[in-house]
C-alpha cells in the first residue's frame, strides 16, 4: 500500500496519491490477468445487476431506471486526468471539448490525458459505462461477476480537469483552478478525490462552483485521523456549505476503513456567521477493493482500488442519479442535503464524529422523504396520509373510470419538492349493482290503502322500519341501522279531482304522479320509472304534492321534496331539494300524456354521487333542470302501458376550494323506460309489472382535476385536466315482478331481473330471482 498524501506546507500545496489494494507491481500483474479484448457498451434497458459495492449503497434497477442511469448529467473530475479512449467509457462519454489541463504550477505534456491511472479510476467508479465481463472476482469481501455494472451513473457525461501530475502531485492553486474550470464547463457534480485543504484558494473555488449550482464532493482523506486535525474552515458561503460533501470510506461490512479520516470536531464557518460541523456534511461510501481501470498497466488493464478517493466518486455518482431523477434537487440546491438525510446511520446514534451521517442509501433516498402532499384547487396542500372521506359514485356516472385512472397515478410531492406518483383511486367508491343491493321486490309498486269518505277519499301508506341511514366515513358508507322510524305519506282527493299529498321518509314519486294524472295505475308505473330517474335524488325526506284539474282533459301538479341532512353528509339544512311542476292531458279516453319540469339542487352530491362538501373530492353545489315526458295507454281498466323519457341539464360549477376538482362542465343526462302493469289477473289484488328501463346516465360532460407536472428545472406546474364523466357502460334493466296477497295480512312477491352493465359499468351484468313474503300486523 502506498502512503496517504499529506499537505506540503512549505509550498502551500496539496500532494496526493491514492491507497491501493496492491503495490504497483502487484496491481500490474493482476490487471494483466483481467485484461480483455472487447467490452459491451452498457444499455440501460439491459441493466439488471450491479457490483456488490453498488448494491451496498442501495442501488437497484428501479433506482437506476428512475434516474435514467444518470443520462444528461455532467461530472467534473478534478484529478490526474482521464484516458478518454479507455474501453470503460462509451465513445464520446468523456468530453474532449470540455476537458482540459487546469494545472497552473506545471505543464501537461499530454493535455488532460491521465499519466497516473488515478483520475481514470475515479471517473470509472462514478460513471463507468461498461459492465464487468470477468467471470468472478472475489476480494475485500466482495464478489463481482460478469455483467455487473461497476459505475454508479453509467449514462452520465464526464469532463476532466487535470490538476495533478504523473506522480499524483500538485498545488492547492491547481486544484482550485480545476474546480473553477469544471464549474464553468457546466459540471453539475465536481469530484475532488484529493486531500482537502482549508486554504483561501480552495475556499474561494468552492464558493465559486457552488454559486453556479455545482455540488462538490471531496474525499475525506486517508490519514486515519480527524479531518485537518479538527481545524475549521472559514469563509465558505452558506450556499457553498449546502453544496459540499465529504466522503469517508467503509469496507464491505460497513465498518470504517482503517485508513479513512474521520470528520472529528472541526467545522465549516460560513461567511454569514453560521457554523456547520464537518460531521454534518460527511457521508460514508464503500472505498475498499473497488474494481476500476489501471491505465498505467495498459488500456485494458483493471485493478482493485482502495481509499476515500474511491468513496468520493460513489457519492458523486449518487448525487447525479438523484439530480437526474428530480431536477428540483439541483434547482433548489438540496441534492446533497437529501443524500445526507437519507444515509443509513452507523456508529453512535445520529450524526457522529466517526461516520458523520452514515452510509449512502439510495434505496431510501429514492423513496419519499417526509410526508407526501397534494395541492388542492385553492392552492393549499394537504398531506396524503391525512386525506379522509371519499366520493361515492352513483349509477349516473358508473365507476368514474376516467377519473379513477387519473387518480391512480396522481402526482404528490415530498419534503424536498420531489414528485412521486400516488394512487388515490381508492377514494372513489363505485356504485354497486342495484340487483345486488336489493334483488328482492318490495311494496314500491303497490297502491296505498284507500279509505272513502263523503268528500272524496284518503290514501295512506305507512311503514315502520329500522332505517339504514348512510353517511360517508373515511373510505365509504357507514350504515347506522338502529334508527327505527315511521315513514310514509297521505293523499287527500276531493270530488273535484284535486289531490293533496304530504309525507316524510318515503318516495315522493307516487304522490306527485297521482296528483298529476289522478290515476292509480299510471301513478304506480311512474313510481317504477322514477326509481331510476333524477326524481329519485331528492327522496326520503319531506315532501308535498298538489294537483288539480283545470279542465276535463287538462291537469296540473306541483311538488316539493327534500332529502334530509342525516341521509347524506352534513348536519343542518336539507342536502337535496327538488321542485317539480307538470301538466297532463287526456288525448283520448285511453291515451294521456304528461310533461314535467323540475329543478334539483344538490348541496353535497352531483346526480347522486355523494361526497363531503369540504372534502378532497368535492364537486361543489349543483343545480340540474330536468324535463320529462310520458305517454300512457290504458289498455283496459286493469292494465296500462307507460312510456317515459327524461333529459337533464346540470349547470357548470366551480369545485370546492378544498377539493382536487377545480370545476365541472355542464352535464347532460338521460333516462327512459317502458312499463306494463296489470292487476286483478287471478284475484282482485294481485298485479304483474314488466319493464324495460335505462336508468339515469350521464351522456355528456367532464370534470377538471388539478394535476401537477414538473418543468425542466423540476418546479411543479399545475393545470386543469378535464376528464369525461360519461360512464363506460349503458345500463339496461329488464324486470318482471308479480305480487299476490295470500290473505289480509300476508303478501308474496316474486321478482326476476336482468341488468346489462349494471350501475352503468361495462360488463357488470347481473341476474337475480327472488321471493319475498311480507306480513302486516
């Protein structure tokens, strides 16, 4: 082993030679054994395995591919020069145009070419572009096999600033000039595997390079002592300190190498009065038995190198990978801070005087640091981990597949402003098939009990039920089934044909239809259609209906219904409210038609898709106008055929400021149905209902999601990404329902149903057959 270089105080210079695993003679012999006639250029697509010292710092194919193997980064190597034609480098990888002899104390007879081997080895460790093709090399606790990448950032470009002569000797002024020239050439990372000095020229060069945005990695030294014997460095700017990293060496077992210097108790005194210990800017990397070229033994010769000179380029290559994956780290000057912050702690807990921050760990560095956050429409951020609530889609939107695909790869940012993809698609809960929710029939299509009196008749429908009140929990519906209540409605019909209805908690479809047509069969058929129309979105709350006859053939009606707060999300005022007016006309004794217009106001839902109005996926407050048309054919006294159609128009709206949705466009929605109803088939009170329906479905419209991209500097750029709200399926329901009373208190019902694209989800087909027995007490 060659001795570590020591400063030459009489000449105010630094002289450096690297420690090696072998003497020069031994190394030459070994390199000769490793010489090969041809090498394979590294292809990122083929990168699968890495040298053991690279795996030791957490390099994986995932890490390398995320960083594009360092492509586009420029490394400045301030050293003994580089042999640009060495087969370890891709053609043109070492720039001849940018490289130069930066020495000021001696002339470079061969330009920037390496007369010593050290600079070429350093460059190879940081960015060697070819893989090892030796069968197996075992040394220093490592086993390197053919096909292992042996360079950290193999696609990076390299420039050489030669500052040391063939003996590895030079002055601090030479080194300082090399740092400056590397910065002027545009190097993003400058590697200095030379003994560190705290002289004025060195300090000024570091300040200069850092001001240009370059990170400087300096070898910690091989004297097995504290850096500069604990003497501090003064005069560095705060920016320079944040761009400076010292590299110490560990062996294959992550123990400090016997030769490595330690950060000790010295520090960096900034020009603004701040103080930073060397330990705070110190990180460890493998520095023993590292495979690299040994060009003095031949252009195809390799040797095993040891020293903090080898640890430094591993740190430099790591910085290039980080900056390539996230340009914001260079823009903000935080790449070095991140590398230090994510190091694996070694030795005493925390930053210490032996290991500094610990061992470079790229696996950790390539994962989010600190909480990930997303930006809402109001520009405020929210931590992904604190996002609660969800958007429960409705059948009108299907499973919101387009929106889900955007949320599945949504951009979030960590504490270093780095972009990561997070999956927020789970915040959208797709609607279930109505067949799976309620496959069995109910009394929805049966007429209420009617009592005659002198001035007309009174119809009453009452039911006591343990109602399943639903609301949004953290990720979906939470059912509260212990709230028993009585729901129903009453209808008063006078001799003149005016109908007045009141109710709570039950569907308002039958009362309004009865008020509009004053016909029980048509009212039951309308209830069947309204169960899948926009009218169903303001149900189960307070309701009022009134209809009257203007002439023998013309009737008008109006209704108000509102969904109470405790069936959706917020306490207080009703969430959904609907005002509906209509007119019906008797065209012929058995043919009548109806025309309706309604306005639906939704506070925390959109066409039935429910959300917390202050939540992350809120779609704002919405108003929908609905026009409906119906045509009824009375086939005889006991049977009727009803055709219904409905078109809705929802106004464009701004999303909630707390939401990821910035706005929704105007929406169009449609529903239609054909229903046949016959009663008194085998006995007086039985009935058969058959229907074909397309439930409410959005036919046009989109929503704008706040999305983030990053520009060339890594800054987040926010925009609105419009995504279609049209579902990918079109639900068609075929229903056959037969209900028959067994006696005064018991009723049996049989229902068969087939749903194509249930809940408007393509391919979500459902078939159900159910039997239900109902008893009244």
